[in-house]
C-alpha cells in the first residue's frame, strides 16, 4: 500500500511539474523571423555630472555680471565691518572677515543645538561669475560629528532641503537673483 501511495504521489508531482513547465516555458513566436529594419543608433542621454560639493564643503558658482562701477574697497570693508558687528551684537556670533579687490572671506564658529560647527566662507570673483566655497568642520563636542563625517563622504544632492536652503542663503548673501547659483 505504501508503494502504491508513493507511486501515485510521484505521478501526481510529475504531472504538476510537467504542466507548470509547459505553461511557463519561454514562448517561441509562431511567425517566421524576418529581418527587422535597422534603426539608427540612439545617442545615450548624458549622465548628470558628479558634484564635488558635499556636506563638509559646498561649492557654488553664481552668475553675477560685474557692475560697471563697483563699490570702492573702502566701502566694501566698511560694509563687511557692519555685517560682522550685526552678527556679533544681534546674533551673538563672533565672526572674522576680510575683503580684497575680488575676494571676501568669513570665518566663525557657530553654536548649534548639537554642538559647535566651524564655518569658513570664501567668495571670489572671476569675470561675470562668483565662486563661493563654504567649509564646515564639526567640533569635537558636536553630538552629530560621526554622522556628519559619514554624510560628507557622499556628494550633495542639490534637490535636498539642506542644499536648497544653503543655495538661497548664498544667493541672498552675494546679492544675486534667486536661481543664479548652482552647485559644482
């Protein structure tokens, strides 16, 4: 009796297996194969350029035509001194800065809820473009230092909220129209 049950089971499984193979086998077309007309080769879509910006270093290029009569160096130094004074008296942030004929630098340590972050800005003019570099260094006492370090290994996604906010800050700071800066 056991032999007959295992024989019936084997026949049943073989039948089910055969049906499944027949049903799901690769289908071959019933029509004869004819030569397909040659299609012109398609050009591949260009890949997005890989950004060098990341969380620890943001680099932007802003279109900003040079004004016909730029402000004097003395006026620019006075403007920077006023901004540094406002940062210290209103926001409690001590910043250092310098301005030359075609360059502006700012440096300071920002007190964030997770700990200190040292931030350095460099704005450099070349023709009708401004190059902006923002370097962030997370202090040893910052609770998110390890996570920030890992995030800094990957390129920045310009569509993320952080990137959009920083881009708007840069455009406001260098006084260009919204949308005139892009990440590099």
